[in-house]
């Protein structure tokens, strides 16, 4: 049975939890979420992930896709230096899982999973060239070019947050870090106050929008995408920084790009798992419309 016609597992490895979902035809059939013993030895963490897989794995599963918040050797399926899991310095996760479950396993970082998830199952289905931008506790992106995920040679494509900006880098000013780094406050607190039309909170979001607008200008100069699909915790506050964001984007010298650009906000909370599952389809370069 070919992967795109079967049931696949999507695995989203987060900072403290792992979520595994059975996906078929873009629908999440079943899921399991378990804590990850992040301070334990590497083997113990692997066992915890396998326990989550075991809870919903069955003989109908034709492939497994895994998204991790780290550097990934996509070809070899090796995970390096996973955030919040100190023992995971170099884990040959593809080999481990393929030997245990005897199905193909595909790995990539979480930003790239977000991109393929939106391509298959979300707001990227009608777009051939787009950037899926995560704006949360950090800032990173997945890139779709001509209907295919572009990861770069070392899976480092899309790390726009690490580009130099002002006295630091874009992520310092253009993610949730902005509120603590620049103003010494919590982003969640600012969001709550903005919902009550607090003028100081709204002013912070206006300032944030200017910085994020500059980051998007850098993306436009580099890739000139059809659309930017924004996800991550800060994207929920988009109405509060939308105006200043676009004001800054429109200062770009190359006017056709901002005039044509669309910004969409990701809506499906299951995209991290769906995106991991979509790695199985992307590996065959087969994109479906449903």
C-alpha cells in the first residue's frame, strides 16, 4: 500500500510532551499525548516516545513522520541537540523507529513540519510558493518552493530569526522574546491587557509589529513568496499588531512584493501532528488537495 493512501502516524516532540496522532486523508483519527522525561538518559526518552506510539500503532500504519525542535539530518534521520532534552545530542531516530516498527520513518524540524502541514491540510493548499512562519517563543520558518519543502543542505533553511538585526537578531525583537527582552514583561500578560483595550499593551504590540514587519521584509527580499502563513502563540495577537506590521512592510523598496503579499493566520491546532504526518507524503513529492 502506498503511503498516501494509507494511515500514517504524525509525532510532534515538544519541550515536555510528545503527541502522536493517526492521520488518514487529512483527518486526525486518534491521538495520544504523554509527558517526556526530558532530564533522563537518551534511551529513557526514546522509550517514552515508543510508549506513545505503541498506544495507537496498528497494522494499518504505513509510515511515521516525526517533527522535532532541533537540527535534523533529514537524509540519515539523525536528530541533533534537541531543545529541552539535554541527553539528545545525536540520536539516530529514523533507524531506531524503523527497526522497531518496520515502516518508513521521516524526520524534520518542527518549522518544516508546520510548512508541509499547511501545504497538505491547511491554508497552503492553494499556494505553490509560501513561507510558514512560526512566531512564538522563538521565530523560525518552513519554506515551500514549487510545491515542495525546501529544507536546505543541513536542514537550516528558514531560520530567519537568527539573521542579524539591530544589536541582536530578528528573533530577539520579532518573537515572544520581544516582550521580556525589550520591556521586561510577559507576553501572555500583554495579550490579556490588549484584549481589554489597555493603551500601554496596544502600544507594545504596535512596536512589536514594526520589528516583525522588518523581519518579513527580509523574507520578501529573499524569497518573494505568494503568501506568509503565520502560526505560533504570538500569531493569536495578530489583530493587535496587524496595522503597524503592514505599515512597515509597505516601506519596502520593491513595491510589487508587499502589494501582492497575503498574510494568513494558521487555524488548525492539530497542524504540528498533521505536519509531521505530511512528511510521509512530501517524501514522495505528492501533494493532494484533500
